[in-house]
C-alpha cells in the first residue's frame, strides 16, 4: 500500500508545475501578438477560440500563482488555455 502524499510534497509538486507555466510565458510574449493573424482567412469560431485562449493565458497563470497556496490544484488552470489551442483547430 502506498503512503499518502504529504503537504510538503504536494507543495513542491505545485511549485514545479507553476514554474513550468511561468517558463512557458517567455515564448508567449513573442507568439501572442501574432495570434491575431488567425483572422487572416476570415473570422471563424476557431479563430476566436484560438485568440481568446492565447491572450488569456497570462491571466490564468496569474490566478494560479495567487491561489496556489489555498487550492493547490488550481495550478492546472492554464491547462484550459492549452486545451483551447488544440480545440480551436488552427
């Protein structure tokens, strides 16, 4: 039988995931301004979903950083933006 995860181990795990999201912000600064080019072929639901998920990524990372101590699973919030990239179909 496996032992349950301690609070300290969970804190290190959430810190690791949060730092990963922070590192992914570096290329975001170059890619986000280019996201508006999704509208070049014309407006579509996929283009709106792609641009919305791209431009709101730093907001979800910020919320994850603010509430990481109170609700450790919130570090998975930026996964919604990553899913938005793929669901947009661009």
